[in-house]
């Protein structure tokens, strides 16, 4: 089996987001990213039909997106990180902006080449969420037809909603803070509801457990 080139696929996703034009000839997704930058919306929806219609996209990439949708949501998010424009309208800082500003000012080692645990993950910085919208063409699956083999893939189902419950959060990143000096480290925890307690020695603290002080969650 040929190894997947996720770096190359990120470049393809970046090219699609940059150059796809709607029926009016406007850069559809760059306009969406501008609205995200201006804090008007938080959701970036990638429509599968737009991927199908994009002339410079090969069918193999489209197949990888549908067969591994969860992974490619992350790839599109990384492409959006690189393409995100500067805000063009003023907006008030919310709690997320204030915390990011404070962390950026407090951290001396927030540069390339340091210990990965000390570098702030992009998931902490993101203000947006990425979704892939399935094509409306073709017959949707019934719930009974969705088998274990479809886990991670992009499927479309039909049904009647009879009850709603709260969305369960799934941790993406855990932030550990030293109780002695405020030193912070980050742990990627996607896929686990029970984060591993990190023991970490640094210049201002002895080897001791660090306290979890904040999180980044996704809907699950």
C-alpha cells in the first residue's frame, strides 16, 4: 500500500481553499475565512460537491477525503491556519483572545525548535471549527446500514430526530501548569477522555505532577 503524503494533501487543500470560485466568480472560501477572521462566524464548511467541481483536483484526493474524513478535517484546518487573513473589522476581545495574548506574553520559549511539550499547539489558537458537508446526490444511508467499517468515513444518513441531548465534549489539548511558578506544558489528548498525568522537570520546579488548568474541546 502506498504511503499517504499528508503534506502534499495539505498543499492541495490549501490550493483549493485559495482558488475555488463560486458561480459569481468570487473566492468562496477565502471570503468565508475573512468572516472567520472578523469573528462573524466560527464554522468553515467544506462542501464535497465543491471538491468534485474543482478542476485541478484529482479523484484520488477526493476518495481519501471521503474514506478518512476525520483525518482530512485536520488537514483542512492546518491549511486554513496558513491562509487565515488578518481581520479587516474591529471586534472586542473575548476570553479566548485574552488568554492567548497572556500566554504569548508570558512564554519565553514559544519559538521553533523547542521541546514540543512547551510549544503551544495550533488547536489551542484556533477560533474556528471545520466541517465537511457530504454531497446531496445519491441515496442517504439509514442508521442500520452504517456499519463499523464506515467509522472515520464521510456518510450521509436520513432519519427523524425524536430527542436531543447535550453534546459530549472530547478533549483535544490539556494544558498543565506548575503550581510553583506557572510554567505550562501541553499534551495532545484527542481520542482519550482520561488524559495522562504528566510529570515534567524544568528549571523552576522539582519532578512533580503538574495541575491541569485549561482544555481545548471538540464536539463528540
